[in-house]
């Protein structure tokens, strides 16, 4: 007796004499297809030999030729920092999906260096198997999914779309990412926006050259949360702008998927800045230049100059000063403690000088 598989290769078989005129013949097919069984007696084929036998799949088991795998781990763009997941779907020989488990599916993953990775393949008992693994380095990963023969477990077949090669990107590692810029340094004011930059880096500390990472920035000021904006520059850097409303310590937490970047949380002391809406003109001054009766400027001091300022309520402004520069020039200074119109008078020998008196209007504070 001889048996050839669908590829023409000889496979093991045996023929046992039952001593009663019959012979028990046996062979174990390891795949589906047409097998050629030859039986001879004294070198001659017996009647109708050789026999063509079609071996079909077990209709009660999943078919490796119909079963398939899919999921995010088989798509491009995955990162070395993320656990990879895909699903094996069991399908009967007739194309109908299985809804029960029990089949002997397995998966093997080889990393870019040729090392076999630890792979977890879980039977969900609903006709699917969840496969997970953790990449080690960026590069090409070789993914295989097989179904073993339940009777002879050393025999297996790849499922329909196995094997596959998938490229894994370096990914961004939070602990290697950095932030820098004036918004993280002393000297920032509470009257203007502050700016800093986040730089994404991969597992090896190399700067990323593309964006897409979901960085989050949380800033707490002396009186609560501080608004901020994060802009993806698309080159591995992210521009952060925040708007302090109070002076004092600000805690700035920068995270990537819940993990802090290098140096986070940052602590920045914000200084109080000058605010136009609250800044007032505390005092005013003007210069008097003395001339003689011919209009010639005097170059010596000592003129009998007096100055008076009346507040909006008509009372004299007590804080009025006159300074003689001893060169014919005199500076008059007065304070304006309240809004309104002040009447300013300057006299020489009791007579108003040219342009005096005049009104100085102070707007509401």
C-alpha cells in the first residue's frame, strides 16, 4: 500500500493482514485535498487501483482556510509604547462564523531582531480569540496565526491571512519628553500671556518629527485653574500659552496619556505686572521760563513766582511745590489725589503769567 498527499509526496501508511481474507489499511491525512491511494498484489494494482480520495475538512471544527485575523495591531502607525491587540475569528468550512470556542488557535510574533515575543492568545468562547503582545523596538514585526490539529497537535495550518508583516513606529515616551521656554522660568508677569514648548521624544530619547500626541497641560494658580492652549506644531513640538491672572506660585503639570513628562510638575513664580487699568497719574509738573519785559529769557533765578492749584471742590491743593533752578527756569509740581478739573495758577509779583490760569482735567480712576 502507498499513499500520496495532494502535493504528490509519499505519506506514512500501513496494511495489516487480518488472517481472514481481509486487510486493514490505514493512513492519516494531514491536510484537505485529493490523496492517491495505491494497493498492489505481487506488484500489480488491484481492481480499480489507484484510488483518488478527496479529504474534506471537519464540518464541526473551524477551518484554518476560512478563519482570519483583524484588528488595530495589523494596521500601520502603531507605536512601540503601546500594547498591540488583534482578533482571530473562527469560521466553519461552509463560511459560517463560529459562536463557540475550543479550537486550538495560536499566534507567534517575531520582533525586528528576530526574537520571539511573549504573546497572549485568549479564547473568548464566542468564536473569537484576543491576541495581545508588547513591542520591544520600532521596526518590522512578523505576525503568524495558526490552528493546530486537535488529534495531532504538532500539525497546524496558517489561517487565511497569516502571516503578516507590520511596521511599528517608535512612539512617544512621556518620561523622555521635555518642556522649555520663558513660561517655565522666573520673571513672568501676571499681566501678559506666558509661553513654553513641549518637545516629544521617543523611547531612545530622540526628538519626534511628527505630531499627534495627546499632551495635556493643567495649571493651578494661587486662586485656582489657569486657562491655557496647546497647539500641535506637527513637527514633534507643541506650543503652550497660558494666561496668569494672579501673582504667585503656579504649578504646571504636563502629561501624556496620564503620565508626567520629564520635570513635571513645574513650579513657576509669577510676578505682579503694571496694569494700565489700575495705574494712575499721581503728580503733575510743568516748567515756567522767566523773561524780562523785553521778552529776553532770564538766566538767573530769584523771581517772585508763586503757584497755586485748586482741587475740583475749590479747596487749595496743599501738595504744590516750586523749585527754582537758578537759571531762569522753575518747576511746579502738584499731586492730583482725585478725579475732576484742577485750576492751576502761576503768578510773578502777584500777576498771572502768560497762559495762566489753566485747567487740568483728571479722568476717573
